[in-house]
């Protein structure tokens, strides 16, 4: 039925007969001659229907957008003045000698070249949306990226292995999607948040280099870079430390960018400690393309009369940080108010600032509602430490360190984009030396920043238990342009250390045995040192495609409410099916009223 894809017909085929198939992208009637732009996944091809062939021409007159047709015809050069340099096939056309209408189509819900279509509509008619050249290009890019990743890992001795989808609920930081078992009433499977434990079991089984492009599921609140079901490139290897694993993985990303985009990334990637990243950027995934940095000024304002500054400055868990915006003195009061509202979303109670009108004039050259509360030493110290000059503006964040980091870190990124300070290109980074644990005031206990199988930077459980808040983990995150691309660690491979970590997290022996008994048993039978990483494949494709949301690079994504407009999922289940699974629904007030 087809001898060539539409986009593959070119000058070398002039004079030959081709058979092409596809969708009618556009039909034009010019003075009795009908031109059809025929579209398939490889591009557009102009087909000409001549009234001198009345039977074919009559069928061509009935063609409408999105009809599926097959055409046989002779390739010829386009007449002078009709060439289209914007199309790879713009020098030629096909003179139709036969036409078969394979299927008619109703008027589509939106035209494929219409860029102003609501996302809900695009997702409801995703099969139409995926016909758009931009979507086809993104999914083909995704294919090329996964092919490059697989090729690199294959070349370096990794084996593609599968792990279960129906598994056991385990605490990994997000809510599980649970699946009832009909054959085991009252018991449930969980969909995997990651293949973490199983890939560690592969290491214990002697498959020392594993990878998988794995589907994962997390019942969590969604953002532009999150989905309830997503794809990750999962990697695990034995007998390598963190330096060896990071070297392998950044080599993979470098080769993928070079092969797919023709982009050369730095060799090696820079590294930064978690503490430095938080101090300078307020984020453990800093976008290094933006030159703005947070500056610590707590010591300068600890004794000032401004309680908003002095309180956090004296609090061991507080922070006062400054952020200099070059040329920010031109911001209007409304713009500053808008940024104040912006940081409020991150818990900040306000946004203090100082405008530098004339640095040489000292405090008399500064404009700010808070300047009267600051001593001369504090003012001169802030100006010197931030490097503020004429025309600059200095923002301040003062609160618990977590709130300051979140709010001013986000403001840094917002200002970088709003003010055109974000450089072009790619800025990869490894963030290392993460804290092993974090104290949770609400739970009054330690929580983990990475999965509880992450190894600490100490060898003995006693050292871990002596001062858990000061222990660093052997974890590492790869960051690209402010997005966490992948995270991993060297794993715990000794049972005594794993038990100690569980204990600090409040997971007692009975709970550990119930949830992780198979892992603890496996650790007893010759577990090698091992580690790995998982990359968010959707995020990687999103970045390489230049998109703002992973929904734009997933064939059939969910909305931000975790629903599927295409299939109307999630959906109700028949009572009989619920009964077989041993489930009875609780009536809500709304259903009872109905």
C-alpha cells in the first residue's frame, strides 16, 4: 500500500512512481486544480489532482481534513515560483494517477495547526493531538533518547531486567496506589513507586549491572514535572563507589546529548555539597544559569531593633538572607508587591528590600522602610557583603531557614527569568553530601531525605546513632538547569547498618520484619557493595525538547487532577466487581443526599 513515507520523497525520486498514504492535512482548489498536503509521521507531501483525470478528480473534490487516503503517482519538480523552502519536500510534488479513500473523517475538534487549544481538549482528543507535527517530533525525540540511553548502558555491560508491577506496600516517601486481591480477601498489592528493593535483590543475585526503563506510580499532588504514573531509567551496579557511579552516569548523559542534540556538556560535571547549594541558592537543585545568589547576613542584623530580622538571626534554626538584583532599583512598587505576594506562596510573611540610589552617600543614598532599624555597621556590612551598587535592589528573607530557602530560592529563579538574567545553554551539576536525616517537629522524630536504604558516610552503626543530625549520606543528585534529573546513592549492604537506620527512623524490629523482611534476609546471604540511580525519563525528554511540562512529552498523560479526559479514568466499578474484591464503598454525604 505504501512505497515511501511522505517526508522521504525527494528530488532523487523525480520521474519515478511512488505510493504514499496518510491524512489529508490541507486541501486547496486553485483554478480547477486540487492540491492536497498529505501528512504522515515523517512529514508533508504535496499531491496534485488534475481535472484531466475526471474519476480521480471527482474523488479528490470530496476530500476533507483528516480523511485517510492512499495515492499512487509520479514525482515531478514543482513549477518555478511554487517551491516551498520551509519543507524538506518543498522542491517536488506527486502528480496523482490513482486515489483511494481509505476512511472518511468528521470535522476534527480542533485544527492541527491551531496553537490556541485548551489542554483539556487536547487530552480528551489525544489521538488527534498526537497527529500534530510538534507532538510527533517530541515522541520521536523520546524514542531517540531512550535508544541512546539503552545503547550506552548495553555498551557498558548493563543488562535490561524487569521487576514486578504488583508488589508489597513499602514506605518510600509518597502514597502507594493499592490494588485489592480477589484471591486473598482483605489483602492488597501496591503499584511500585520505584523498583528500588528488587534492583538491590538483583545485585545480591549476581547481576552486577542492571537497568530498566520502568513504569512507576505515586499517589501524590501533581506539578508540571510530576505524574501519577511516570517512567524512569533505573540503574544499579555492584562494586563501584559513588565516584565510579557518577562518572558512568554523567558519561551516559553527555553521550546522549551529543548523539541526540549535538550538544557538548562539560566533562566532568561540577559538584557542589548540599550545604553550599542551600546557602548560595536556597535549593538543592539550583539553576546555575542564573547568576543571582543568596548571601547570609544573620550575623549583621542579630542585634538590630527590627524584630523581624533579629528573631530569626538569633534562632539556631532561623536565617536572614539577602539577594541582590542588579538594576533592580527600577522596579515599581507594584512589581515589588507582586514579588511579595509570590514569596508568600512559600510561607514568607513579607519581603523587605533596600533600593540603592547612591552607594557613595552611605545610608542617605538608600531607600527602604527598614533602613531606620539598621545600624550603620549593619548597613555598611550588607552593602559590602552583597556587593550592591547604584541602581541595585537588595531583597531580604527572614524566617525559619526552610521558609527562607524556599521563598528566596524561588524568588531568585523568578527574578532570573523575569529580568532576562538566565543564560542560554545547559548547566549540569552533581549535588552531594546530603544530610542522612532531617528532624521533623510534627512527628518528633527523624525522617529520611533519601530512601531508607541509602548508606551513611560512616562505617559503624554506633557512629550513626551517636549524632544522626550531623551524618551525611552517600547520596547524589544530578541537576540540570534547575531540575532534578536523577537521584541515587550507594546502598546499605550490611544488615546491622540497615537495622540501625530503620531504628532511627522509628521503624521497629517487628515493622521492619513485616515490611522489609525479605530484604533483611537477603542481606545475610552475601550482599555485595552496590549503588545506583534513577533518572526521570519524562523530565529528561521535557528538558531536551524545550517543553515546560512533562505532559507534553508523554503520549497519554493525566491532568493535574490525576484524571484522564480521554478514557474518563478513574471510573466507577461495578458492584459485583467490588464484591469479588471484598470492597464495600462508604457512602459520602453527597451520595446519601442524592
